[in-house]
């Protein structure tokens, strides 16, 4: 069981949180082992990582701002 603040960070969010890097940079980081493989992969373009996975890999990221679920 994951803690409630262990959210999925989607690729587009990760790109923004890492200073606006391009999609190719994300692919290179995965290939070189700087970024772990995604925890969630719905398609080639829709992938995400658990916040805990990114933090364990050395990415010091805050919780992303998200609107409340209604």
C-alpha cells in the first residue's frame, strides 16, 4: 500500500517540474539510467512515475499542484 501523498507524476508534469525539458530528454534519461522506468505505462505517450520512485532516484520533487477531486 502506498501512502496517500505518493501520487503518479505524469510525463508532461515531470517535464515541467524538471525545467521544461523535452520528451527526448526523458527518453535519454531512462536509457542512461538517470530516470527509472515508468511505474505506469498506458501507451507510448502516456506514462508516469510514483513520486516515491522519483525521490528514490534522486529527484527532489514536491507534490504537484492538482485541483481537488469532486
